[in-house]
């Protein structure tokens, strides 16, 4: 399939697909006219890549994880596992920082609400 069809099937822009290919995340062949052609299996791969990006992973990390999807090589699987654990720990730390920021905003919102209620009562 051509890039436009892959984009339609996955909801990922053609520009993003070109970026994925540049990063080695997907593969295509080229026609005599230079058009990209993708195998049908790339649809599932692109959907997985999108989920990994949505989870906050970067393209270099995703490139380290993808080989473990279709291999029995113990070294590749072990490296992918270590990468996944590391990324989960990073995301957990990011979530904790976001929760702290949300809690700080809650304190400010509460103080602002009390102030505004006081202004309304005195006005």
C-alpha cells in the first residue's frame, strides 16, 4: 500500500510516517517512480508505534523496543525488557511530579476561591 493509504488506515499523517521511516521504525520499498510502498503488516506496527508515542516514549526508545516484537533472541528480549522497566519508572516519576504540580494548583485555587468569596461578601 502507498503512504496515503497507510496514513488513512492508521490515522497517522504521511509526514509522521516519513519520520517513522527516517527513524527506522517502519520500512517501505520504493517503486520505480520513487513512491513508498508498505506491507499490510505495517498497519499494526504503526498503531503500536503510535501507542508508544502516546505513552510518552521517544523514537530512540521505541526503536530499541520494536525488535522484541518478532524475535526469539534472548538478548534482544532482555534489552527490551530492561528498557520497558526503565521507561515505566521514568513515567511513574513524571506522574508523581505532575501530581505534585496539580496539588500545588489545588492549594492556589482554594486560596483564590476563599479570597474571591471574601471579596464578594465585602462588596
